């Protein structure tokens, strides 16, 4: 049986702070990808699970919530994965651009692939 969610924190390329509510036995890391003002794309690890391996098998449901008060960003992903086969989830989130004239697309990648629990 999977354990209750934990909370972690991180910052992106522009210094925005995030809270990550995650399942410790499923989530390995969260990456955030943004377009920079120069037009280049930048990917940064937003959060990494401090556990090197799970203590139990993940449950049947994958659930992660990401919040950033400075951007008024708040979403939660929840899906059923009874075979524990999901390895990566990508979320594309639309935010107002810094100048407010258009939308900016920010991509979050939730990665699993933690080694199996130790015996």
C-alpha cells in the first residue's frame, strides 16, 4: 500500500517558487521547460525526490499537485495505473506572459523510474 503524499519545493528558471505535493513511492523528479526571452528553450529540474528508492510499491493511482502562488498556477494530475507502467507524464500549462500581452506555455514533466523497493 502506497504512503501518503509528501510536499517538496523548488524554483524555476525565472525564480518562481513552487510547491510539489507528490507520492514518495512513485515520483522521481519534476522538470519544468520554458521558452526564454532569447527564444531558446530551457529545461530545469524543479524538484527531485530526496528518497533514492521507494519503501513500498506504488499504489494503483498516481497523483501529483503543483502550485505556484506567484504565477497563480495550481493543478493536480491523478490517474489510475494498476500495473505501475506509467513512467512519465507531461503537462502543458498556459500562463500569461510577463508582459501580459500573450500566453506563455510552460511544460512540466513528472518522471517515475525509481528503482524497486529494497528487500
